[in-house]
C-alpha cells in the first residue's frame, strides 16, 4: 500500500496540539473499516478501557483473535509498556516493529509516539545506485509498509492511549514460529545467560551451547534466539569481565600482595561505575614522611580516552628531584572530589599534614585545602605567578 492510500486521519496532519500538549480531533477523525480503525479517547474515557501496567496484565488476552476495535480499548502505564504490548501483538501476527516519530509539547515533554512496522520506509543510501560502487549492495528489507500504532498521552499526564491503529501491510506476514526469529523478537533471558557463561567457562563451544539450549527448549523452533545472538551476548560478557576499571583493581591488588605498604582506595557511583581512585606505594609514603613539608598537586588536562582528570601529588627531595607522593583518577574536578583525594592522602600518610601546599589556584582545590589542611599555607606555583 502506498503512503498516498493512507487515510487522512492516519497522518500527522490529523492532530493539532495546544500549549498543554492536549490533542484535539479534526472533523472526520473517527473512521473504521475492515482493515483499519482509529479511535480518539477522551480523558474521562481512559478508565472505561482495559489498563495495562505491565505485560503480566496482558496474560489473558486472546492475541490470535483480537481485532482492531478491541485493541484500541487498551490504555497503558507508559510508552515502554505500550511498545511491549504492540511488539507482542506483532509477534503473534507475523511481523516486528520499531520506534518511530515522537512529538513533544512546548515544555519538551513527549506526548505522542508512533510504533511502525519493521518494513516501513525505504533505505535510500547516497551511493546505492553508483556504477563504481565497491561494496556489495545490501538486501532491501523495507518496502514502505504503512502499518503502525500511534499512542498519545492524556492531558492530565497520566495514561497513554491508542490514538491511531493501522494494520494494513503491503507484504506477506510470517507464521508465528517464524516471526520469533525476527531481530526485534529474539531475546536471551537471564537464565540462559547464566547457563551460557557456565558452559563457556567449562570450555564448551558456541555450537554445542546452542544445541544444548535448543534440546532443553524442545527444538530449534522453540528457541527464541539464534547462534549469532549467543556470540553477541558472549562478546558483551567478555567486555564486562575485561573492562579497564576492573583490570586496574586487579593490578593494584596484585601490587598490594607484593608491597605491604601499598595503599589504595576507590569509590563507585549509584550504577556501580568507578567514580574516583587513589593509590600510593610504600616508597611514596616513606618519602612523604621525610620530604613532605611542601606538597604540590595539579590535575592534568583530560588527555586520556575517558576524559578523566589525573591528579598527581608531588614533592621535591634533597637532590631537587621531583618525587611522587600519590596519584588519583577522578571523573570531575569538583570540590568534593578534591576533598575525597586529600582525605585519602591524609589516611595514607598516617595523618601527617604538609606545611605548604602549591596549586594552580583553582577554586575547588583552594576550598578543599582549607577544609582538609586548614593550617597549611596555600601558594600558587611559579608558572602561574609569572
């Protein structure tokens, strides 16, 4: 079906929005046929339908026999639930979906979104029809299908309702067991991931892992993913296991086993990501006890690939040589971050406080020194003075 055949009420022009993000119907909006239906539900009508707060609420729906009229009676907790609902419907009917256009009100709040068939639109590359094209042309997977479901937020900011539902496809739909192999429907649950990790550590190959899971599921047609999905999942697991932050922790722990005077400490954020790290070996701690009257520290510019400041705490020995007392990696240069570094430094140096501290004069550094080393003299380095 060409785009020109889509009813006028199924296009973006069929809705107008005021400042509050409330949609208003235009004349002729309500229309239905055997292949399509659109329904605009008022704010007081949402409660009369069937509320879906999670896919568990949809367990009793007869998906094979559901029609367009019944589908528009459902209203959803949020856009994610609406997407999962339509995605499950698509799997039963033999196609898959993807997220499409959104509409925001003047406050920036999303008040409408379209979910479209995976064959919607066309792939129009710049070099698609070039005669001297070097790469092989990819298989065309889109054919301009116009099937979609549009959901919108009620004016009171509560439920999401079905505003437009168009179920006419211009391509053949797959059988139920075949549609489960479409990318949007292939998912590996947590139980399978745990089992795969255990088998991988035992040295079992990917093919054997896939065969075992298929055998436990009752056949390859009962498995919700392909072997390539196992390979992709294993790559993700390896990346988690060999991340740089974890490697640094293992390295410092190894240094600590051979250096009894090794001191290191770290802090993580709410998501478990490394937030800041400090370390000082035994020689650095001994040097500070002898040459720690003057402490200089500065944060290098964000030269590393993570754009994290590296703070080096320095001093000078009796040969006028620069010596390192400690090092820290931070995620920002705020006052609280410098306070944390100086607290860890003070703990590593057994409470010894420097007489003078030299910095580049950054306000965050100055405030942190005042809080942790209130008796120390704060001075600017010669380069900044000049």
